[in-house]
């Protein structure tokens, strides 16, 4: 017996639907998607196996489940994957400080260099390369490719694993698009769990990642590229 959802969907004859395989589904400019055909498209010579094609995504709800259906639009132009983005210029840059932390119960001792030096074009280029290669949150890549009105705000900040306590300096990357923003998330290199940003006013009260005893803030001072 059909439920109400299935009855409300349009009935399409089976011979109206052709299933084809694709690979390398990726975001493209102007809010579009693209992929590579792995099969010949029946009934047309406009596209053949191995060609890039435009992809449309349609989300449908069946019962309580949402499903995304992909359609090959063989007549639509295939958009490029260029990224047009600039570095965000905050009214005040994050404080460029080095925090020397030590544990009184075990040998752990580390200096964390946080903040940002001006425009830092070298770091900005590194971030774009990491986004392209998938090492930074893929949701940021989608927005960057599909939009041309984005800015990236960044800074070196301290992150802590919620599970094992590992401490690591990461690039805090924030994509700004109009009045909305999206921050990159990181997984712990030790256990794979999600890492959380340690706010500056929390650094003096974090625990040692090795023995879980409170760390002592030994010094807090400005740093330069030469010292880091």
C-alpha cells in the first residue's frame, strides 16, 4: 500500500529515466556542480564518456528521509572551478603572542606562537592550497568555488582535543560571506576526535595533555617570524 508521500510524487515511466555513472563530483562557479561522465549518454551526441558535465542537485523528502538526487544536464554549460577570494582585513588583528606553558608534574613544556603578522600573504596562500587539497573543511571549499563575494579571516590559534587533550596550533580559518561566516573544524591527529578552539583567556587554565595536571603559564610575550 502506497503512503501519502509516494502518492504525491509524479509518476514517471521507467523508460523515461536513464541512469549513468559519474566521478569527481565537485563544486563549480556560479553556484553549480560538475562531474565527469563514466558512461555514454543515450540519445545525444552532445556529451560522451569522459566529458565534464553540469550536475543539478534536487533534494526530495520521502517519509521522514531526505534524499539528494543528481541529474546530468548535458545542455548546460560546465562552469569552471576558479576561486576569487581576498584576505579579510579586521579592524584589529589578533594579538601576536607566544605562550610558554610547562607542567610541574611531568616533562611537558611547549611554546605556542599565536596570532597573525599583518596581511601574512604567505600564510594566506598556504590556506588556499590546503583548502584546495581538502585538508581544511570541505564546506569552505564549496562556498569559495560557488561564490565570488567571500573573504577569509585567519590566525594561528591553539586547539585542544575534547577526548585525549592533545594541544596543537592550527590555522583558525573563517570564511566570511556577507553577514554569515563559516569556521573550519579540525580532527585530533592523535585520536581523530574533534578539536576545540582554546580562547586566549582560557590558555592559562588548560591541563597538560600528557598527565592531565594543570599547566603553568611561564611567560607571555610578543613574537616575530624569526622567533617562531
